[in-house]
C-alpha cells in the first residue's frame, strides 16, 4: 500500500511540476524536444511504478459492500464518461491548435455545453466509477490520483490557456463552465447539439472497455455483468 501511494504521488507530482513551474526553465536549457523526451520518460517510469506497485499489492478488504445497485450506478457513470471522452476528441479548443488565435469563439454545444473539459471529466468519472464498484484500498488510491490529476490539471490548463490565447480562452471560459452543467444552469450555454459520433462512439467505447474486463481482469463489468 505504501508503494502504491508513493508511486501515485510521484506520477501526479512530477506531471504537475514538469507541466507548469519546471517547464519553462527546462525548455530553455534542453529545448522543446529534449523536454518532451524527459517528460515522456518520467511519465512512463512513474506510470510503470504504479503498475508494478499495484500488481504487487495484496488484495485488501473492501471499504464498503458492493451489490448490483452500485454496479448499475457505476455502469451509468461510465457511459457518461465514454460520451464525454469521444465528444472531446473533435472540435475541442483545449487540444493543441496553432490556428486557435484566428478562430471565432463558438457557442458551447454538445459535450462542451456540459463542461469545457469533457476529456478531463471523463477521466475523473472513470476514477469515481472504479472507486464505487471496487473499493479495494489500493484501487482507491490509484483512482483518486487519476481524479486529482484530471481535475487539478484542468484548472491549471485554464490558467495556461488564458495566457496563451487571451483573445479566445477568456471568452470560451465565459460561455462554458469547469463544473458540469454549471454554464447551462447559469444560462450561458444551452444543452443540446450532441453530434452522432458523440453518442455512437461513446457507446462503442463503453461496450468495448467494459467487455475488456472479462479477458483482462477475469470478471465482467458494465452491462456484461448481467448479459455475459
């Protein structure tokens, strides 16, 4: 358990340090390409440490009982996360785009009306669903680390984007929200405008990812818990 916690702290901590306070001085010293190589090496090393520590940790007692009710909630959460993830892959201003300064700020529609960080929230919801249905202490530590990395990283991304895209990002922030549905509730965005690939792609990812638990983990997840 100590090894799992240490590995997660190293993974999350080095990500934040390299992405923000250490990025500029390191790029100045070793160049953009050198920085990317260093960043990738550290990320893979610390992620590998998590995988090793998690695999070596003995199973712990569940922190609460898990029945079909929690599985149904977790399954629904994962469907929402899958739609947010797939929807974030196209038309997402948060993704690198050299022409972002030249584009007009669009209205927030689809997954971006829900939150301006649909990809990050999909990771956070993934973590929450896995805590809900698999409350093994080691798994909780890993999942909480993913949630912290996703949501704190999204908040830091807002600050960085506002500095890099002053003509775009502040207005995009005004039309959207960090917290899901907050912009809709405030009248700044209108729920709707989901594209066909958001739903279809999300459904495919949801079904495939939950089915993969059968060959990879040896137990059924999602709807496969009831139909497999």
